[in-house]
C-alpha cells in the first residue's frame, strides 16, 4: 500500500485499533492508536527503510489492506488490542521482542479474588493454572498499561495484596490494607463478599471488551438498589456508570496528542538520549530518555539492566541500543544523543549500521567536572537543537544514576 491508498481509506482522527492484512487477507499486525488516521499514515509516509527498523519495513511491504475498529477511549483501545492479539496471534506481533516480556492481568481463584499484574515469563512460575480464575493479555505497552490499571482501579477498586487476603486478615489489622481502603484503592471494610464478587464480574466484562454489556448490567443494579432504598449503593453504582461512560483518558490523552502534533514547530523532532551507569563495572545499567518539541516525555523512558558482565561503556551502549531496536512497536527517533565522545558515538553508529537503520547521532563530551564541553556530530543538529540535546543528555544522566542507585539498594 502507498500513502495515497491510506488517505482514500478516510481513517478517523479517533482512538481505536488498526489491523494490517496481507494479500491473503490474513492479519499480520495489530496495533492501538490515539489517532487511527495519524498512526496508520505514519507507517507509509516517506522511505520506511530509512526511518524504521527492518522488521517494520518488511511489515509495510506485506500490507495490502488496513481495517480498523474505533473505541470510545484509548483505554478501551488498549484492551481491545490485547484481546485481538490473543485471538489472532499476528506474526509481526509475536515476533516483537521484549526483554521483560508482555504484561498479563490475573484474577485469582480465591475467596476474595486478587487482581494482579505479572510478566508473561513469570506467569506460571507464580501461579498454577488452577489458581487462575481469569487471565487477560498480553498487553504490549508497559507504561501505558500501568496508567490504564490506575484508571480501571479508580472505577473498580480491587485487592492486590502479595498474599491471599485471608492470610493478611489473619495477621490482624494491616496498615497497608487500611490505608488503601481509605484512599479508594481497595474496597472499603464494609464491602460484603458477594458485592466484591460482583465487582470482579464487572472487571471481567471490562477486560473482555464488553463495555456495553457492563453498562447495561450496572444500570440494572442501580435501579435494583434504588428500589430497595439502598441509596448509598445506588449512588456508588451511578458514579461507576458515569466514570465508565466518561473515561478520562479521552480528553487528557487526545488533547495532549493534538497539542503536540497539530502545529509542530519547525524544529520538532524526537530525540532519544542514552547513558550508562555502573560502579567499577558492577551492576551496570543503561537508560533511554526521550525529548520531543523541547519537552521530556517520561512515558517513553526505558531502563535496561546490562546482561553481560564486566563490559566497557561502548559495549554496554551497543547492547542497550540493540535491545531497543528490537522493539518494532516503539517509534524511531530523528536524532540519537549519547553521553561520551567519538568512541561512544561510533559504537551507536556501528549498531545502527548492523540493522540497516540510518539515524543521525551526536555525542556530548564532558569536562573534568562532568559539564558539557562539546557536541560531536552533524553541525545542523548541534546548532539548531543544542538546547534539546543538552536537556536530553542531562536527563539521561540523572535517570541512569537514579536507576543504578535503586538497583544497588535492592541487591
């Protein structure tokens, strides 16, 4: 397909899920989008081989048809994407690599079910199949998934204690449970077992993507409570209905998306900055931070624990970048910033060359006080984007140190 073919599809500027199909009408990739129109067009704009990973370039070559499903919110798009990936198992979704593995939601089979998140690789290490009442996922987008769970929890408070709730209660009054009940993360202490079971049923419907059915069920429950003159429960159900019908991410996420893309500044560019932190070669970690339009984008920050032992900074940078480039679902930057001189910059260029991706790279050289002394690389970027380059480099250094300190404390 070409960009002109995509424009003829008249994709909506709305959240939803897009499906790429090949010549045999088989689904080869499924993704979610804040704006279906802009996200799908981004795959077919310009020379993909120069701006995307080889995996995405190969995908785009195979795409012959695009289908889509709109949703009322990005949150629902995230859930629909997971359900469709699980159902169809598209080849380009399953080929995506994630060093930590995708997320799943487990609802346990217990007297008081817990709602827990777990990485796919740890799923059956932590749970026997008989201990799982419901399982949802995979959810590929880690940062967005965490935010989604926060939104869901505000609507349907649930338990996520480390041990079964019966064990926790057996220990007597638990401060963490009490605190979480007070701030609305856990059901309040007056909630009966059957009421909590009803909430679990609501969560099940929501994770299955059956919002309309869930809304009808809540409306019936609200009328039942009102008929029994249980006005407090009726009011609580009414609040849940309102929250469900007006999920806040629609206005917040879409407004943020439009403000950053509707009228981009002339020097608008995605910058990814990398830094390595260790102590005498021990507990080495790497980080990636993102700056767009002069603003840090913390939702796109990533951490990497270096797997190889006793390696140099340049080898660590190569490992981090290689793992990052394995994520076909992450947008590629217009510029890469690396902390260091010619050797660090050359390590990045070698890694990019291996995978056939062409991205400009600059290096930030520091003085003896670790202050920026010089920027190496293309003069156009050094001059036009100096402020953003230094911001991203400083933020990468801060983030790397913070991650390394936390890692050492946990050892």
